[in-house]
């Protein structure tokens, strides 16, 4: 990535970019943190179990050097003897191997969490390009890694020389000890040396971990154009979204028009507003709005209602109040119960009069309660 491209990346990465990077195996990692964790675990393990493991390895050495003649002359018995010795060695170092394996797996997870990516395992032949390889060799990142390596060499080398100097007498005295005791003592000294060296690695990791997090965040930063493009891909283009909304609106209007014939009454204003109400005292707690609209939609509701002989009642204040306070599928608000009850009572009386060929009831004057 060129410096110009880095300067253009001024925005924090989105969650989608971070998720995509994780799926590709690109997460923050610190090899120094892993090395420090493995070494301090190995050092503590050797310090704690060094004598026991040394004693077991000493017994294994004596057993290996005292194989009976009949086993040496028989290939089958000799293979079994070597197998037994291998199991003894594995049993002696199993705690050390187990603890260091846990440290090697757990330390990276502390920084970047668990991540498995098949894409990261696939070969990347572009890295075999010698031109890009030379460019990486002389990049700023390579110079930073070189400086880090030299600093680590100086710190760890100095710590190692100090450990050797402080333990010189103990190391020279190992030759005067019995074999099994010398092995255990040597493992204990090695554990102490690893712990001392780990202190140096911890200092390096304390610098490397923040650097890796900062460098990862810098690599993940995005330009404003990338954010806009990502938003466009995830949400869809404005034209597509507009078309989807239009289709959704059209479908909703079609469903609403299909419900108009089921209404008991259409309350209108008389041309600008239209609200269709339906009430079934067996299944409903209160009258429900099944359709509503203004201007052209109101005209369409009145047209459909006329085709299906649904009564239309002019009540301008009530029509405006119903349209303002309810949505399709809602029950009417409690403060409009009385006014709507007057409307429905008139409609039911009108139906009964028409059915029995009686005098039609007078149209009621609908008044809303004062706010």
C-alpha cells in the first residue's frame, strides 16, 4: 500500500470490514507475545517438575545403557525395548509439552481471539513475484521489523549472557554431580534461565502488542469512498431501494383495497379524507381501521366502496381525527368511541330499514369531544 493510499484512509473500519478481514485470517498477532508466553510457561514447568523429570530421564538413560544381551541380539525384543524407553521419555516430558502447547495456542487468542480461515491456508502465488518481494524487502515495514529484530537480539542476548554469568558456578558444578541429580539440576537451572530470559521477552512484547494493534487498525482504516461503496453494497443502490419501497407500497395498497369491501362504513371528509371501519362484536373489542387515504387514495376507497355498496358517511371532523390518530389495522382510540358508535348505530339502523322497507333514519350529526 502506497503512502498516498494510507493518507486517504482516514475513517475507522466498519464492522463488516473487520469481519471480512477475520474470515480471511487477517487478525492482529504478536509473535513476541507468543514467544514470551511459551518461554515463561516452559521455565515455570521446568522449575517445578525439573527434578522429577530429570530423575525419570536418568532412569531411562540407565535402562537404555543396560539392555540385556538377549534383547540386543533379537530385533523384535530390541524394538520393544526402544519402544518402552520412548514411552518413558514421553511420560517424563509430557507435562512440559502439554503446558507449552496450551501457552502456544492461548497466547495468540488473547490478542486476536480464535480464528480459522481456509483462505489463509490456500497458497498465494503472488508472493512468489520477485519484484513485489524486493519491494517488500525495502519497505518501511521491513525496516521496522529489522530494527525490532536487532533490538530483540540485543535485549535477549544481554539477558542470556547475564544468566550464564550468574549461574557459571552451578553450571560448572554439574560435572561433579551424579548423573540423575545433574540432569534434574540442569533442568532446574534451565527453567530459571528461561524465566529470566522471559522477563526480557515480556518487555519486548509490551512494546510489540500495542504496535501490532495500532498497525492492524491502520491497515484496516478505510477511505470515505470505500465506506460509501460498502454501504451501497449492503443496503442496495437508491434506485433499487426506491423500487422496492414502491413495490411494497403498491402491495400494501392492494391489500388495503381488498379489505375495503369488508368494511361496515366509510367515513369521509367528503373528498380529501376517507377511513374505512369494520366492527364485529363477537371477535373485536373495538372498531378497527381497515383502510385509509387522502386525496387520490381517498377517491379510490370511495370508488371501491360504491362498487360493493359499502355505506359512505360524511363526517369531516371524525374522518380527519381517525386518519390522524390511527394506522391500518389499529383499533380506534378510546376518545372516539362515542362518535364512532353513533356512526355504526346509524349504519345498522340504515341496513335494517332498507331490509324491512321502512323509513330511513335521519343522518346523525357527529360531534367530537372537546380536547
